[in-house]
C-alpha cells in the first residue's frame, strides 16, 4: 500500500465520506464511490494477517483507524467496523487452503454477517450442512461472502461444550448462495446496509467453519489471540469515540456564531461552557479507559498467552462505558444547538440518530457492566 500508514490513508477519505454522508443515509447503504475508496484504503483488511496481505495492526492502531472513520460518518465507520471484524475472523480461523484462497495476492475477500446462532450446522460427511435466517448484516453491501452463525447439532441433539455453553460455529458462505432480503428501515445508522439475509441448506468444508469460542487462531499476531468478543468490542468502542468527537467538533463550530435565547453566542454563555467541558471530559476520559483496557489485554496475550477473564471484562466494560458516555455527550450537543441539529442536512443530527441506534447493540448491553463488576469484586480471576 505504499509508504503511507493506514491511518493516513483513512484520514484522506474524509472529504469524500463527509460529502457523501447525506446520500448514504438516504440510500441506506454506502455509495459505490465510498465503498470502493474504503476498500482500496485497506481499512477492511486492517486486522488481516500480513501473510495474507493485510495491515495486521495492533489493537490501538485498530481503534485509531475505526475511530477516524466513525468521526467522518457514523454509517461508514459502522459498516467498515462490522465488515472488518468478520473478515478478520475468516482470515485467522479458517484452514490454510481456505484462507489463502480468499486472501492474498490473487483474492481480496470481504465478509460481514451475524455470528449470533440464528442458524443450524449439521455434520455432513467431510463438512457441515448450514442453513438459517439472519438479521443485522451490517456492511453487507461491501462483501464477497457472509458469515452465518449456527448452533451445532449432532444426531438431532444440540452440542454442548464442556463449559456448559452451546457450541456456536460460524460458516463462510459465498454471496451467490446468500439471499439478501433488505429490511433495513431504521432511525439511525441508516447507511450501513444492515440487511436481513437467508442461507438455504449449503454444505461447507471443515476448513470453512470455525467455533466462535476458539482461543487459538490458525495464523496472525498476538493481537489475534484476543478472540471474537474482544476484537469486536474494540470496534464498537472506537466507533462511539469517533461519533462523539464529530458531534463535539460540530457543536464547537456552531457555538461560535449561534445565539440562543441570549444576546451572547453560545461560546460566551457560562451554562454552555460548563456543559461543553463536561461533554469533553466524558469523551476524553472514556478514550483513555478504552486505550488502557485494550492495550493491557493485548499485553496479556503476548507470547502465546490466553486472555484472563478480568482483562476480558475490563475491555467489555470500557466499551459499554464509552458508548454510554459518548451517547450522553452527543445528546448534550444535540440539545444545546436547538434547530441547528433538527433540520436536515445536519451532521450533528446524524450523530444523534446514529449513536442512539448504537446503544441498542447487544455488545454494549448493561449486562456487560454487571458481569464485569461481579468479576472485579473477586480477589482473583475465576
């Protein structure tokens, strides 16, 4: 990709992405030009191992890139985040022949999809027969293949892991065997093409399916040992930080000229200044927590180690807290500028819609906080 870093290449996309944001929100998907630019930047392969042609960033680098894309536009950041993690899981967990067939010099696969077990996988000779109906396939418009999360059944019975959880597998399905059903008409994150999709019974090989609970990738760096949940959480944390930064940038620009219920512009009103300081504090402190928690998690798995429950919970807690704090900052910004954020087009109004959609994701459910608290109250990891 030349001498520029991935972050520099992504920053260079800002004029195109920002000028296309209204069109993408109306279209419910990225424009072809934005989708192509994001793909060509390398952002969809930011965590793909270097041996397969990806940038293989460390976790802080991943957060910085995803944060920047979300700052440019929430839908672009979200769809790229969703596609990049699914693409990464495929690159690190599939067999050598599958991975090298999908990535590298002659192929540049991009995946998205739902890992929640909305389908079934049944052993079938030398592979598995997979089927299911899925929702929320964010980033579907950028893909060559989709992932399909499945419960594993054997002899008619659900397979239960030794830890008591049902076994959940993710299968790689080519797009020509996926039926995309649309179904994306929502309040926020409208441009993410988070389509419903269906997989009719389709056979995949052993190398094209993997457990979402695996702790040992087939290839990659130490960062890839963080696992499905933590790598996904990093993207969500980065996304929230980027959208909040955009909202505060927008409100600071508006405040310089907007006078609301006063002769003084907002930037000269004490109540506004206090609120702005509190919103900045929420976003900046959340960012510090996120970077600390994820960097510590990566340090823990260096040299082949496995992530402890405590480090996992801290990363999940940082993600949920950052999403909550950033949503509060965006909502404050939206309220303070009156109809400046109500009338379309408005980047701040879009931030408000997007962040309130993102708070509904299971990745930032309040249970992540209570689970983390229960772990932190223990003297050692359990």
